[in-house]
C-alpha cells in the first residue's frame, strides 16, 4: 500500500473512531439526562400523590360533615312536620266528630218530627171507616 492510501485509511478509521466516541458520549449524556428527568418526575409524582391524598381526605371529611349536618336538619324538620301533621289530624278529627254528632242529633230530631207529623196526620184523618155490612 502506498502512503497516501494508508493515510486515507488511518484518517477514515480516526474519523469513524471519533464519530463512535462522540455517539457513545451523547448516549451517556442522554442516559444521565433520562435518569435525572425520571427522578424528578418520580419525585413530582410522589408529591402530587401526597397532595391528592391530602385533598381527598380533607374533602371526604368535609362531605361527611355536611352529610351529618344535613341529616340532622332533615331529621329535625321531619320531627317538626310530623308533630304539626299529628296536631292537625287531631284537630280535624275532633271537628269531624263534633260535626258528626251535631248532624246525627239533627237527623234524629228530624226523624222524630216526621214521626210526630205522621201521628198528627193520622189523628186528623180519624179512624178508618169500617166496611159496610148489611144486617
């Protein structure tokens, strides 16, 4: 081989070795960067998970408190309305019973007057005439 060919081959090998070394260096840098970013993402993910868990606990507690408060208010309102309905039921039943007694007394009085009218009409008509019989 000639010196020029040998120099060209050595130069080509040197360029390829340099490119390979540069590529390897870039790969190591990229791996290091990926590890750093993964670590940061993992740390951020853990931090975000803790914040979400804290928020979940806080909101769950608030929801439970509101549920208990509303349940208490609903129970109190139910008791109050039940008492009002019972009082109104008693009042209306009393009025209905009084009206029933009053109407029963009036109907009995009208019935008694009808009987008296029938007796009076019977007295006015007198006794029934007897059949005429020949003797």
